[in-house]
């Protein structure tokens, strides 16, 4: 919450290739990220898709 109040830029990555990560943990983490940061649902999905991709140097796909 303190970081969000200071204007921190959040990114999110998932460990989906690891078999020892419990099912549903990503959804729980996203719930906590949204709740604790105060971001909107739209901002949350932008954070975990477009912003994370841009950070990795991936271009935005456009039809």
C-alpha cells in the first residue's frame, strides 16, 4: 500500500511452468495486488499483460 501511495510502477509475472505452485495462487496474488494497490480492474489487467510485455521488450500485438 505504501508503494502504491508513492506511485510505484507494478509488474506481475507467473510461475506457471512450475508444478509445485498450487493451483489458484496466481488468482489470489492478483486479487491481493488489486486490493492492496488500489488499482482498478482495468489497470490490473494492463499491469499483468501490456506493461509486463513492454518491460520484457515484447511489442504490443495489433490486428
